[in-house]
C-alpha cells in the first residue's frame, strides 16, 4: 500500500527550505490545511513508516537523525 497524498505532501514540504521564521508554519496551514501541531504529530509517525523510507530515504533518514539528536539533548 502506498502513502496517501497528505503523507506525500508532508515529505515534500520537509524537502523544501524556508526563508524565515513562520514561513514553514504558514506553508503547513496553506498547503496542507493542518495545524502545525498536528503536522508534527503526523511527521513523527511518518518517520517510523517503512513506506515513507522507501519513497524518500534521504529526507526520512535526515529527519530521523535530527529527531535522534534532539532526543539525546533532553
């Protein structure tokens, strides 16, 4: 089973760079119609989904490293 459009949109958004504070949150709301809190919940679950890893291994592995380093700081 493939990822849905929302999950693919989340990964696509994570591949992009954003120019300044608030730009990413604005894009999350406008492009995906999600509250940022819900977006990050979905993103976190997506990082553990093998389908996401198969679709975009570079982005998923980069985000997994970021998540792991942040957990180590706590």
